[in-house]
C-alpha cells in the first residue's frame, strides 16, 4: 500500500446520486521544526514524497509519535518501540451482554447493533478532523 492523502473513500450507490462511505484510511503528519514531514498510514511511515521509509527513522519521529494518543496511533497502525504489536484485524469479541451488544473495534464501548453505524461514523468524523488538525501543525 502506498500513502494516500485521500482519507475517505466513497462509492456511488447504483442508480442514485448518493455516495456511501466505504473505507477510511486515516493518516497523521509529523514534523519537527524546519525538517521535512513524515506521514504514518496503515502501519507504514512515508516521506513527504510518498515513498515508504525503509531506513532508520529519525530520533525526533519517535518523540513526536509518543505524544500521540493511543487511539490515534491505533487508527494509523503505529506501534511504539517496546510496545506489543497490534493485531491488524481485531477479532470480534463474543457478545457478553446477551442483548446483541458488541464492543466497538476502535474504543471498545459496548454497542447495540442499531447504534453501531452511527457510532462508527462518529469515529470516522473524528479521525478526519484529527487529520485536518495534524495537517495544520
Ligand atoms: Zn467506538
């Protein structure tokens, strides 16, 4: 996968003019002082030109990465050195409440099936906002 600055991916619903959000690929942009920025997306780090970073990352990168919240790091698949690796596809946890509630893959909150779409949308909006904020740094 290469870096995609397009965060939200839409698909037209056949026969309509409506677009449906099908995929969200959040990224974060990290930089320090006057240096070139680095981007993190899908567990990979990319240079400003979109090339995947295969060399050792600069020391400041990890300083900046450590300032990110766990939720944001999980969204872009970034694991700090010494942290256990994150599962790429979280296994759905069995329902415990008996009323069809399942935990949200992102925040772990127990949700009823009818709440899930709306709740997920809220995460997507929040991720898009954070990306905009990160871009302003
Ligand atoms: Zn959630």
